[in-house]
C-alpha cells in the first residue's frame, strides 16, 4: 500500500528586535519584576515596532524555514498560517506571505485556534500531505499580541509577546514501509463551553472595534495542566509509547508553572522540556515553532529524535503532535 508521511524539512523563527523587560512594565502598571517571574517565569518579551505587521514577522520566519530546508517559495503548494492577530480582517495574512515568497500556485489560508493555532495548522497541513493534496507545505504561527493587549490591565499585559515561527513539511512517499521520520500523529480538541474565559472583547461581527484580550487566568491555568497532560497521554497511548520514550517536549510557552505542572503529571524530566517563556513570554500561535526552532538551531533537538509538541488556548482549544525529526 502507498503511504505518505510529512517530513519536517526545515524550521525557522523571527523575533522583533525590541525587548521589553519586566522593569519597563513596572513603569506602566502596578506590577513587579518579582511577581511576574514568580507567577509566570517571564523576564522579558519581544514587541514588534509600529510598522511591523504579523505578516512581516511571518515572512521573516518563513524565509528562514525555507532556507533551512534548501527550498524556495516556488516549491510550496500550501501555506497554513495560524494567527489570532491577522494584519486585516481579510484577506488572509497567509495570502500576503504567499505573494512575498513568490509562490504563485497552490493555496494559502489562515487558521484561528489562538494559542493552539500552530498545532491545529500542523495537523491540517499534515492531512493535506497525507491525502496527496499538497506535497510541500509551509506551516506558520505568527502573532502581534501587543496590538490586542490592554496596556492598563496588569493581569494580562505582562504575559504576552510578539513573534513568529515556521516549519516546512515535505511529502515522503513509499510502498509498504515509509521512513519512521516525520509527523507520526496529531491530536486536536476544543470545548466551546469555555469561550468566555479567554477572549478578545470585540471584532468585526460584534459591532465593536477590535477590542482587547481578557482572561480569567486562574481558570485557564487549572484547565491547561489537565488538558495538556491528557492530550500528551493520548499521543503516548496512540503510538504505544511511554513518557520515557520521548526525547523532547516542546510545550506552548504560556507560564513556566503550567509547563512544570504538566511535566510533573507526566513524570517527564524537566531536562527534556524546551523552555523559552522567560525570554519570549506567551506568543500564542508562534510559541511552539519559536521554541522548536531554537532547540533545533542550538543542536539540542537532533535528527531522529522523538518530539512531542503541545499547546492550549482560547476556545478552549488544545492539541499535540508527535514528530520524529
Ligand atoms: O496561552 C494560554 C492562555 N494563557 C494561559 O495559559 C495563562 C494561564 N494563567 C496563568 O498563567 C496565571 O493564572 C496568571 C499568571 C495569569 C496569574 O497567576 P495566578 O497565580 O493565577 O495569580 P492570580 O490571578 O490568582 O492573582 C493573584 C494576585 C491577585 O491579587 P489578590 O486578588 O490576591 O489581591 C491579582 O490581582 O496577583 C494580582 N496580580 C498581580 N500583581 C502584580 C495579577 N496580575 C498582577 C501583576 N502584578 N501583573
């Protein structure tokens, strides 16, 4: 039987130059460096300059991922861009990226699952490849959350940052046995009963301007650890693995305490968990590919290793993927 698998051919990331420290935020709202570090693990975040749009961040990350794969925009037949902060209501940010990369065929579209967006986008692109509808796909997570933060609300504005990450997927085809590398499984979930716990209070159909991020942090925290541990458990049982078989976990970077709590629940050593939250803060859909690109780039994640990616966000949405690099 013919089998197709999506191989990760390249990863790339981009962070805006401007770094905003917790001390800088102490000047804006009633907070402290100590509170932010103790409650979230965050020390700084990158913030896009006024002229930089989500598409600019996405294009920079995409170019690096394509270069790492030794490919160009010409080779792509699909772009799936996960974002909750598109440049405009429409057209999709993905089509702007498509044009910038010189890709004139195939399809490009946005996908919205907030912080789980990259896992959702990876799952969608993987299914396009497995069904033969695409052979070379670019999956991007890109956000400018700084634009939707209420900079007077200390309970949210200290937690987020801007950035983008991207991966290039390439189809590998075989009869019977295919290589054991590539995306081995993806798992996505949502539960809309929790819609109001993490949302932006505005948008095109609400009749209000874009709005600001609002979050019931404590409630989101409680669900995050449970849902993430559950979905990683699902990855392990689907693939007949135990936590000890996993070389690396690349979690969504929302809060160091959520990352540690999930690892503890799964009995995973913290040495095998990639953590960037202290420098990037929560970059929503960009956080997983940013962390992946960093750990691949510095040689921690090596070819052939088994990696679990996981995320949870507004909706609620959550999901995970198992990849052999
Ligand atoms: O990407 C997925 C979505 N996001 C998440 O996963 C985030 C999930 N939630 C969290 O990470 C945590 O709940 C937070 C970091 C948001 C908050 O940590 P917490 O330990 O749950 O704190 P809390 O909300 O229970 O607040 C504790 C206290 C409150 O004061 P009182 O009511 O005890 O007097 C807050 O008003 O801390 C206060 N507080 C602050 N103090 C200083 C809230 N924000 C701040 C702040 N600086 N920035």
